[in-house]
């Protein structure tokens, strides 16, 4: 008996688990168990991996194997169902298991020194001791960690109120979710302001209470697109469950806090985990309910490394655990709507705004063929803004383009501000006095004169948020205008501060990109203006229309949310400037008709053979020369033709060159998901075998094509 052979998943691009040896003498540590983290030699380094299996060494030449250095005994093993979840993700998205498991763990678990882990565990032990001894140490414990702090009101937001009595629609939704036995996927389709949050909170409450009544613990996972843009939800959750441990998980947490929160989820201390997409891979042994808020949001899709959809993994995980999952949205993804229509998901509708007499805003279209607007704002929109200023109400202007102007141009010779490293324009940023490429981040000073002909009168073309801000200041010198976009909120915490000032009523006109469209509950907002959304109507990307419709419904949903006395206030308004007022997308928007839009979109997709009626995977390649990338893809295409799989021609990506690298792609399609999966497995294995020096990646269920 030579000991044990231990299979370990490592964060390595080699699609294999690695075997190590453990003998009673080798480490002095107890025998490793699956799910434990272990320190092992790898090449000349020492790395942390995850034990996936432990086997007998007798029938194996173990002498060739290297010894495990250390086992992280202090941490309870990750459970088998968590390993199964990772294994599913690795198989489905065609990634090595170790590249799925390790990167989703907090850094403190993956480093050779155990200082951070030991510190986090010590803190946990100390704190549970403190809660045991109650009052004496409570004050100190509360300052040690935000998690145990009393549920303070989020600064600048209204103080947490007692839970409102659910209306009939909300109650029916909660009942359906709680009554479900085992796995059930619910699509909570609720117009903006219909009170979906209350449904999540009541369902969570009911599930936790039910488990507690039977002497069991329960954990609830609430996924949100971006925590920093929706602090109100975190405030509501903490206020509603002051007696429970609530933790957040997202990439902007400090390492120490992320590790502590992850451990709290893994050990079952945290009853509620509120997190971004990465938290769908957190270990939660008592998971009893999953909520995916704004399930249509593109940020649920990871765009590099393991290109997973957190929404899809949430569904898989709910099925694995045999528990309910709730997908909430006012504008569900076309896939989810399709699943609800064919009965795979159960649809729960909230058709009314929840707050007393709050109404959906009236939507109007401003025809830009008739209304000239040299500075981007048409006379009807300017008049509507003026009326809000006079009444002391807030307005929101939505323009999904940051910077001053998307391009600079010379009238004399035709020069335009191309990026020399990308197939893209350099964007004019006037306050920063820079030209910036939004693809490769190259920055140049604004040239004094045309680089080609010396003309000193270079012109900005088109407009971004900075230019509209400048114009607003000229139009309404007395108004308090605030711009919120990626440029104005670079400093940590500045987005939060900006939103707080809107909530405090210190802003008359809020102007911004999609950052302002998300779930904010602005109480004094009665006008939303949308500036030139038309470009998305003619995009090559077949999802552009779906995304635009969702964005417009979301941003429109920021208006008229407050409870008002019956008949008192005027109905709030959304004004969209467009050159295509007859376009079906805008007609559906006028009628707040998401179902109509979704039905038309599904019919189009069906006849065009697009998802969700086909399944896709996208192979991308990058090279110094475009031809090399195309050649690689062509070779991949010829590698293994298979019946039932369509492999399209390789094509350059729309933005072909980024930072001097040429990019091309190859679309693979099948009408059967199983067939596509069966093809992708040997295909990616063969591509890995080729050992091409060129960078490539595969995306299953791609969203940007
Ligand atoms: P959604 O997420 O569906 O857009 P919210 O959850 O933000 O909507 O709720 C919109 C507003 O309605 C919030 O101010 C919320 O406090 C309020 N609200 C929710 N449910 C009720 C209810 N049953 N009675 C009164 N107000 C409610
Ligand atoms: Zn010129
Ligand atoms: Zn560039």
C-alpha cells in the first residue's frame, strides 16, 4: 500500500485533471478528500488546486507521481454538487474543469500562503463567539464587519419602511413560487414599478420560514446585473432581514471581504447572498431559492474566459437542487419568453404599477424629419424640459454614447480621427482635451490642426453626452445638470454619490448612458427624453432590436414611479426623438406592448433560422495578420464535417482590428443543442491538439455576433 492517488483540478489550459500522490508519511496531513483545496508542485511552481477524486494507489505506478505538499484542512470541502455544477459548466462551455473551478474562488483560497484564509476563518470564529456572548461585545463586533452592522439606511435614500401589503398580483406570484414543489422556473413578467422586489423578498421570507419551521436552514441566492448601479435593492434586503446574515458577492469587493463573504456562503452562515453573475458559482450548501433580477440584462453573460450565462447556470443549478428559480423582468429575454410560451417556464404577470395611483408614463415620438435639432434637442423636447424645470420636477435624458463627439473631421481634406491601432474612430472628449479610442484606450491630445492638410478648423461630428451637457447648460443656465456615464464616474464611489444627489433632489436634469437606465427608483422624475436611438434599428447584430426595446422600456420605466394622490399630478412622459416613428419597435413601445414585440421578434427569428430556434457556437481567432486568423478558422472548418452541423464561412469581425490585432470568427449552428454539444467536444479537443500559436476562443450561445 503506497498511499493514494489524488486527482486535482488546476487552473491550467490543459484539459485534464492532474494526478498526485499522498502517503501517510508525505505530508503528515490526514488523507485528502474530494472538494478540498491542496497545494501541489506544478512545473517549478507551487499552486493550489481542487481535489476531485481520491483513489487507490496499488494498481498504479505511483512512484512517478509527485507528492501533495499540503491540504487546506481548515476549510470544509466543497460539496459534490458544487463540483458537479462546475463540471457541467466546463463541459457545456468547452473549458477545462480547473479553469472553471479555480478562477471562481476568491484569491485568498488560491494562493500558496494561507494567511488570508486563516485570518478570515479566525474572524468568523471570533464573531460567532461575540454573538453568543450577546450584548457585551456587540458594539465591537458591529464595527468589525459590515455584515453584522445594523441595517442602516443607505445614505441619501428614504429610510426603510415596513413591508407594504402585497397587491393581488404580487400575492399570487409569491404563492405560486412558494407552492412549487421541487424544481420550477418562474418568469416574473412585471411592468417597471410593479413591485417585483417585494415578490422576491416575500418569497425569500416564506421559503426561509418554512425551512426553519422544519428545523432546517435555508439559503437564498439573489442575482443582480450590477450591484453598484442598484444599491436600493441591497438596502431593502438588509432592512427586511435584519436578523439574518446577508452578504454580497461581486468583483469590486476588497479581497478580504470577498473571501469572508464567500466563506459565509460556503459554510451556510449567510442566509441571503446578493451577487452579480459570478455568485452563481458560489458554494451554498442550503440553497433553497434562486432569484435572477432583470434576467434579460446582458451583464449576466461573462465575456471572457469561461463565457457563461449566469441566468442559464442558475436554471441548471435550480434543477440540480430541485428548487424554484424566479426570473424577473419587465422585458424578458426573447429566450425566456419563448420558454414561457411553450410551457417550460411558468409565467407570473404583474400588470400594474404597485405604488398607489402610480401610472406608466405616456410615450410620445418626436419625428426628427419634421423637427430640426441642430444641437440634438428638438423644440418639443426642449419645451418639455422647460415645463419640468418650472414645476420643480426632474428630467432624465438618455443618450447611449459617451464622449463629446464620436469622431473629429476635417472639412477641407476629409481627414477623420481613425484610431491607428483599431478599425474604429477616436472619440472626442472635450473636457479632458483628448481623443480616446473606446476599443484600445489609446489617448491623444486633440490636434491643433488637421494632421494631413494643416486646416485649423477641425469639426466634431455627431454627439455624445458631453456635447448635450454643454448644450443644456447654454439652454438652461439656471438648471442643475448632472451627467452620469463611464467617464464621469471613474472614481470609486462616484457613481453612488451622483445617484444619491439625484435622490436628494439636487439635480434638475440627469443626463446619461445606459448607466442611468437601470433599476433606480427616482421619485421626482416625470420626464424621460431619449436622444437618437435609431442606429440600433439597422445594426447587423440580430439582437440589437431586442436590446434597444429593453433599454427604452427600462429608461422609460424611470418616470412616474412615485405614489401620487389620485388625479393630482400630471401623468409623466417619455419622449423619443426618432426619424422612423412608424417603425414597429416604436409602435410597440408606444403601447407598452412587450408581448407584442416579443411575439413579432420570435416570428422573425423563426423564419430567419436564428436563436432560440437554432443553437450556436462561435469560434474566434486573433492574429497579427487577418489572413492568418482566417486560415486558422478555415482549417478548423475543414477539420471534421458532421451531419446536422452547419459551419459557416470564416469572416472578419465587425470591428476587425483592436490594438493592432486582427480578429475573425466562424459561426457553428445546429437545430439540436445535443448535436451541437456532441460536435463541439471532439472539435475543441482537436483544436487544442493542433497547438497553434494563434489565440482562439470558443463561445457557446454567443450573444454578440
Ligand atoms: P420593479 O422592480 O418591478 O420595477 P419595484 O420593486 O422597484 O418595482 O417597486 C416599485 C415601487 O412600488 C417601490 O417604490 C415599492 O416600494 C413600491 N411597492 C411595491 N409593492 C408595493 C405594494 N404592494 N404597495 C405599495 N407600494 C408598493
Ligand atoms: Zn485636413
Ligand atoms: Zn484603438
